């Protein structure tokens, strides 16, 4: 009997030890899963930060490219405006056929118009017609 009592005590202690070991294993498993979750969160945060820096770098490069293109376009527009304004100030160098034939009948050549010759050629026209002819000559750049 004494042996049975000792065996029973040993079995009870072994059962208690097994129970304590199971609890320890459960705690270790929880710690490991918590550590894995923490590591995953840290890795995700690191990746997100890296991706954010990469995106910012790419966006900065793209922005710089667009600024360069804008500056080039603005310079081209300024050049075109300058050439257009010089073209407009030079004006038209031709006359309508009717006006050229009218002046030719009066003996005035289109290449060189002198004020006296022009006034003499336009004497037969009314005041409005003379003004219209002179306005066309001014637009054509042949009269200054």
C-alpha cells in the first residue's frame, strides 16, 4: 500500500508537471506569434517607407523634367511671338491688283513711290478714295 501511495503521488506530480509544461508551451507559442507579428509589422513599415522615398524621388525627377519642358516651350513661344511681331511690323509688301493697275495708269511704279508722284496720281480720285489708296499703301509697307 505504501508503494501504491508513493506511485499515486508520483503520478500526481508527473500530471502536475505535464500541466505546467503545457502552460509553458502555450506561453512560448503566444510569445513567438507576437514576435512574428511585430517583425512583420516592422518589415511592412520599412518597406512602406522605402517605397515612399522611391515614389518621392521619381515624382521629383518627373517634376524636374516637366519644368524643363515648360521652360523650353515658353522660350519657343517667346521666340515665335518675337518673329510674328517683326513680321507684322514689316507688313505686307504687295498691293491689290486693282490698285497696282490704277497707279500704273498714272505712271507710278510700285517699287518706288514718291509723295509728289502719288499725290499727282491720286488727284482725279475723290478724297475718300485717296485715303483708301494711301491706307492700302501704308498697310502694304510701301508708304511711310
